[in-house]
C-alpha cells in the first residue's frame, strides 16, 4: 500500500524504460504469496452467489451444467468445480495461476483452447472476479446444490408473512412489502398523484379509454373516503374492461384474422376473440379460463363456448403455398402450440429444447416431445372427406349479405328444375365416358359422378352439366345469375377449434428438430423439474385435458407467479421478474420475491372473504388500491443513482399507450367512438397501397357507418400487412406469443398522429366538438377531452399564439390545427 502510494508521485518523473523495469519488478513482487496476503485484507471479498455464479451461468453451464457435462466437468456448484473432470480440478483455492478455470478462460492452456469454445471470451472484469475469488479461497455456501434442482422458480411459492406496517395508513399488503424494501434501502415513497391523473391512469389501465368530462367532474367532487375505490369498481364492472384486458391476453394467444405465411389468406376466428372479452368481463376463474382454452373440447358435455375457447391453439399460422409438404407444416403448428404453452403458462423457454436438451434449464429434448405428444393428436388444418375438420359452424348465426336467402333459393330452385330436365342428357354422357376421357376430367367432376343423379345436390348437378354441355346459353345465364347472388349470400359464421383424432398419432423425438428424422418413441408427459402429473391412467391415454389440469394441481411452482407477474407488468411497466417470459436460470431474479410469492398465493387461495380462487379482478383490486399504484410518476433526483429503473417502486412509471389505445383515445376525444362490442372485424381507413405489400394483393374496403369508428381491438389484423397505425406503435405481429410489448419512439409515430387520414378526421371532429362550446371554455374543453386536466397558463398562451398565427384560416381549420397538436402531445399517448 505504501509502495503504491509512493509510486503515484514518483513514476511520472521517470523515462519509459525505467517505468517498464519498475512495473515488471513490482508485478513479480506482487505475485509472491506474502504480498498477496497483505493485500487480501484490503480487497473486498468477492461474493460467490452474486458475482461468480452469474458469470459461470452465462458462459459455462451450457456445456458444464445440469443438462450436460463435457469432459466430465460440472461447474454449477463450487464443490463440483473443485472436484473437476477428466483433466483434473477446475480450480485450486488460493492459486488462480494454477487453476484450470483461469487458464482456459484466459486462453493460456497448452492443450485446451480458450473457453467458452467458439463463443465470445469473458471480459477482463469477469476474469478478474474469478481470479480474485479463487485467490481469496474460492469460498461458497456449504449447502450449495446444483442450480437445476434449487432454482427459485421451480420451488412452489409459500405465502410469506406480511411485513409489519410502519404507519396505520398502510392497509394494503402490497404496500407493506414495498415499504419494507424501501426502508431497507433508506428511500421514501413518492406522494400520491393528483385526482385528475389518478382517474385518467385508472381509466386507461382498466378500460383503455380516457375518462369523460362528466366522470372526471363526478370524481373530483366526490368527498367520500372511498371515492377512489368506487371508481375502481365502476371501471371493473364496465363492459369495456373485457376489451382492454382481452387484448392483453390476445397478445399471448398470437391472435390474428389471417393465416400468415406469404399467401396470408383471411380466416374466421373472431368468435374466439369475443369469447376472451366476455370471459374477462365475467371474471371467469383463471384455472377454468386456461383449461377451456387448452382442452375445452375434451371436457364432459363440452358447451359451444368451451369449444370456441380452444381457438387459443388454432391461432397458429397455416401455410397454403403450393408444393409444400403438409406434414412439415402440421409439425410446425404443433411446435408452435408447445412453445406457446411453455411461454404463456410456464414462463419458460421450452422451445429451446426442440432440437437438443435445454442448455440452461432442466428440460430435456425428450421432455419437449412428451409435451409435443399432448398436442399431436388433433386433426390437420383443412377438410377431410365430407365435413370441415377443426372448424365449428355456429348454428343460427350468419354474416350479413347483400342478397336475401329467399331470392337465392328461388334462383337455385329454377336452376335445379332446368338441370333435372337435362338429366337424361347427362346420364347418356356419363355412360359414354371411357377410362381415358374420365382421366381427363377435373377432380370436382369425378367426385360428383360418384353420386347418382337423383341424389346429387344442385351444385353437383351444376358441376356435371357444365362438363356435359358447357356452351348451353340457357344453362350459362342461370348459373352465372346464381353465382353472382351466391357471392353476396349470407354465409354461416364459423370459427377454428381444436378437434381430437379418434386414434392417437405416435410421437417421436425429432433429431435436431427435423420432422424427417424421427428417433425414439415417447408418450405424453411433463418436465420432471416442475411437479408430477398425478393420474391413474397410463401415459398413452393422457390428453390435453390432463395437461391443462396439471397446470392447476397443487405444487405447480410457476403458473400463478407467471400470471400475477404479467398483470403487475401492465401496471408498473415491468414485472417483479423483469424477464416475464423466462423464469428459468437465465432470467432475472425477482426484485421483490416475497411480494411475488404473496401475490401468487393470494391468486390461488385468496384471503379476502367472498373472493373465488384464481380471480384476475381480485389481483386488479389489490394492485389498484395500493399506495404504490397511486404514487406520482414524477422523476426524482435522489433515485437517479440509487434506482434509476424504478425496480424498487418508489414512484409510479410513465408508460406509452398500446397501439390500439393510442387510436381509441383519439377516437374517444373526437366524440366519434362507437361503443359497439364484438362481431366480425372491421376496416377503418388506412393509406393506399398497404394491401399490395404482401404476396397476394387484397382489398381493404373501408367500413361504413359506426363500424368505421370501432375500437382498434376489432380492426382486421392481417399478419403480412398489419394496419400501419398499429404496426408503427409496436403492436405485436401475431407470429408468436407476445408477453410484453416493446415501446419504440420514432418520428413515424408523430407523422402518423399528424397526417394519417383517420387521425386527421379525428382532429377535425374534435375541433367541431370544441367549437360547440362557448369560446372562453374551448381550450379547457380541448385539454379535458384529451388529457383529463385543465391547461396551465403557459400552455394557454402558447396555443393562443398558434391560434392567432392562423387567423386567415377558417375557425374550423384553426381549431383542427390545435386539435392535431394536442392529440400529438406525448402526454396524450402516455399513461402517467
């Protein structure tokens, strides 16, 4: 220490050669054990669990962890590292220079290449920490177990004791946990946000719409002690709650209105979307909510709604390109269902085990295909011999058409009478067919010929006679007239559903995930690292219902944590576990593990009287009525270095609105919003040329009337060509499950809000709405419609200047410009 201090002042006066000689000698001297012992007292002890183990997990577990141990070496415990593998111990406590671990990460071993093999090397800081740890004796917990058997997420949650409150004002257990952590860090919570901000925050979070001026006025004038709680209940009871939180679930369900891939044909599955909205509104217990989506068709006496719910697993893409191998894309669909199951319900990267054992988590490739087996027994997409497979026709419901069924039926009967008159001609033609001429007929004609003339449908007769006498102008005019009417005929409403095969398919491990390389046969099963599937049935008899019920069996360590974490994420911008889709060993540890476990246990077994288990609305109430949720979101200088990312929740978080809500807020402010719920998707205005960007050019006919102003939840979502106003604000692409929306900030967003045709229309409608008010109140009304608050003096002055600068324009044009500005404010598209 003294030598180093002296060199600090002496070395700058030496030449370069002298400096080099001194430092070389000093380095040799420092390497002696006596000097190291002197400096060890000055060094901070390296924490194995917090500093060393994460380095080993990031760089070494892939090849030397629980799933595989190359060269017989395992590094997921310090004891295993000391024991070593085929080349001896990986470390020698107190002697980093002779420790194999240090030699290979530095690339200094004579025979073994630098590790990790063919991966980026460790940086200098990481190597330094490993070196210091070994030099200090390589201390580690005596009871350390392999990571695969003790990872926190794989241990069932136990309800922790709620910390004692410091003040009597803390009534919510959530606050007790958060305040206890803040006290430990010496941080004070932020004050409560003002009432206007609270109501706007609450409205956007629960129903995805801003409060009306009337709702705001009622809340501001409500002096009752439970005024805020009354607003929570009002919004939870709103039918629009299901729309807001239904969209949250549809992200994970990868919902879209088209098949994907290059053709991206339209599909009809909106009945599933409406089922989700309705289930959210009635607070269907989450265990039932999940089971019906995974296996509603397998429930005893399954209802229509329970079958519709299975659309969750029919949201996979369907490839309709020519020349494909159908089996390849059937397997791809099953893979998607397995991976979605792992992401949505387990919060694990199950898909990493498709081609090989998971490199970090205790999930083997065999276990992946055991899960695969549960989903491998459904019918293929498309049609079988006769009725459609995997498609449910909703009895008594049909899409509206321009032509009545009666008119179409009258023309169809006329054609049928005509064709019956030609029956003998058709029969003679059929009898004259030779094998050679038959072979040249189209498949639909051959299929119709298999049915006797007297038993054929009008369509089958029509197909045959078109082959018999294609030049018959009486026939052509009738057929074309019917075809024209049928084009706009009301069609039955259908929805894609899961449908089990009568005989199960065999499932095999696929070598490297290749469907052409089946290996060992497997039966349905679940990962051993989670909890057992308790059943008296043989593995070969298990189905999706068994898997769905396994999710909610006692001892499941992950599902409740995963769901409450994602709900929390919606309210605070990030989850208590920041990696909301990875609760595995490579994911983030919980920022407040006790709070996470308390919420999970409260979700499964609520302590509140009269609340049913697995109530999502109960979790909403707990979070929304907490002081943590109601805090101001204003940044604080004292948190800039202590907790810049707000993990400790000493304040609320500002969150950019979801793409759909950006549009809905503008619609609501303009007064154009249609409150209509459910039904087929709609087509609001979008820029010309969008539908020509995909392989197949498709029409986008703008919806008429109120449908033009429906909530964005109902906008037809094409996977290949999504509506630009949704895509630019980061709506998920629906190719795979999305459990967290990423929020970008780009100039295109501002340009969309200013210049997109629909947003310009909203601005003009908002201007007309404001102009209906007396002049002295117009600016205040404009702000209330958009921001649920009054403008301050600076804002009034600035907008007044803008208004004055446009005095040559008409009054409507002036206020349309002001409306465009306010709708484009960062505050308008942000939840404070």
